[in-house]
């Protein structure tokens, strides 16, 4: 079974935010980081955007059709609840 691991981290402070992620696949590691240029208001939004940036790059750049399973690691419980569609959890 071919597994892709996506690790994300993002930060927000005083109106500025940045992100970093790395995608580990059987074919190698893809790393990207940068500033988040759109307006956001908190660290949960920054982390959610980081996950979405990583997923977008994964779909566009890597051989997604050769992956059987994808595991996403994030340190934001709010983002985990959001992507797990847990409606009773706070965001």
C-alpha cells in the first residue's frame, strides 16, 4: 500500500501569517512554505489554508493516482474537527 503523509504548520501574529508543509510519498518529499497573502484573522484560518494549499499542490504536482491512502498531520484541533466534519465541535 502506497501512503502519502502530509505535515502542515502555519502561524498567525499581528495580522501576518505564514505556512509550511511537506508531503512525504514513496517517490520523495515535496516541501513548500511562504506567506499567506489573503486577509485572515486567526491561527485556525492560517492552519486550514495550509492544509488546503498542501492538498491542492498534492493533487496538481504529485502522482496522486498512485497513492492508496493519505494521512494529514496538523497541530490544530479546530482544523481536525473541521475536516472530520464534527458539527458539535467548536471552530
